[in-house]
C-alpha cells in the first residue's frame, strides 16, 4: 500500500495553486492521498472493472495517464488488461484480497485568483488511488454466506482460479479498509439481481459493519456516513440492461465517431432506482433505501457502466442491430467479440478524486 507520508500536502504557509511550493515559475501537481474502496457482490464485475480502468484511461479524450506505485499494481494492469484486450477473455474471479495502488495523473482547471484576464489555469493533478480488490463473498450476509457462491465469480466462466495469488484478508480487515476510505465505488449488477435476487443480502451486512466501524472508531459529525459514494450499475452492455435504458428513454449518444450509447448523467440515479424496483426475486429496493438513508445525498452520484462496452464491428461504430460484445463459445466459455470500449469506468474514479480534492465540497 502507498505510504501516506509520500503524498503529504505542503506546509500551510507554502504557495499553493498554479504557482506551487518552492518555485513560483513552475506549475506543481496538486497531490493528495485519495483512498477509494471497491464494494460489490460476486459477479458484480469488480475484477473486470479494475482491469478495464487502464483501457478506459487510454480511450478517454482527456489528458490522463494511469500507473502503479509498485510492481504488484503494474503487474495487475499488465496481466488483467492483457486478458481483456489481447486474449479477449474475462479476468479470473477474485479469490484473495489484493492491495493495489495507482496514480491517476492529468490536468485540471484551478482559479488563478486574478480579478481580470484569465481566471483559470490548467494545473497538473495527481489522484493517488488505493483499491482493495476483494472476493465478493467477503461482503455476504449471514443469510447467504453459508451458501455456495458460483465459482466463476467476475469472470463468467473464464480463467483458472488455482492460478490466483495473494493473501487472504478477513472480513474485519475489509471493513476497516472501507471505513478508512474517503470514497467508495459500489458496483450493482442488475443481471445477477435478476437471477439471484441477493444484492441486498450482500449489501446489508457490509453496510451495518461499516456503520459500526465508522461511528465507533472514526466518528462522524452527523448521523450519516462521511464517505463519497459512486454507485455503478454494471454490465450496461448486457441486452437486458441496455434495452431497459432504451425503452425507459434514458439514453444519449457520444459525440464521437463510435456514437457509443450512455445513460444520461441527469438520469442515472433514476435508472438505478428503476433497476432496483424492477427486481422480482429480491429486495434490491432496500439497497436504494439504504443508500439514501446512510449517505449524504450530495455525496452520492450514479453511473451506468460497462467494462467491455459494445461491439462496434468493422465500421468501428455502434449499431442497434448488432451491439452485443460478449458471446458464448461452443464449449460454454464467455468471450469478448471485439475491441474493449469501457463506458463510465474511469469517470466514477475521476468524480471521486475531484470531489475529495474539493475543499468546498461542491460538485465538479
């Protein structure tokens, strides 16, 4: 894990903003520690989400780059991203908890403090992101923890789990990690909820233990949890999820040659609520109620995400009649058909990083 002292802010009397400490002629990176946790049930796409993060950064038109602060994190990016892009396979399910630490480096606009002329300047910024990728079964409630979790986990049938490496981390350590995070990415898989109806079962135990940990040990100035929460409806590319967004009128399309569909930013929360209320076999509506009661509304934002994106074909463009990017081979293995075009994978991380770096707490 990253040593926080490596990312300590400059002394209070040091110049800040565009000038930076030490040299008024050099624009210094705005660098603070960002601890972001990852939360989700088995098969919600945690490992695939992380594997797609590097691809999402490279596909983004914005000026960002991602690299690990240690060899383990770089090895993860190399191996898992290669699985998606070169081998077109899904990463193996997470069996052990892996501590990963990356730096997301780019530029952002900061005010210059001038009353006349240019009021903002592009300033380098670095988000230090610590993620603990954990097996989804760790988050199970007592009601489901005794049941057998599907062994394929996030990979939908890919990979040899015996090749996973790492060290087991107990539930208490996972909760301690999330309690110490400033931001959390929560992955909600509507396709799993439709089949198993257990999203709330995996959500409630973690929420209860997280609340106890935060209010007992960390403390909070009010009755809600202090973390910022990025709620991601995963597998947006799945036909059942995409069709629900299209029929519900939630779609917009990128102004790019690929014309990739997205759920509109101002409608993503409504889309999540609708997917929760549509659950016929579970109590996903209680996930929605829990988020509303336990987290500050102005610290929650919703996204519809896809780690692999839609199939574009030879025309390199989305078409309504052939968009499925995941197919099943004759031997029953799930495969990625074409190029990987992640949708809203880097955006939740950037939103969290910017919100956590905004001392006034205003949205960006």
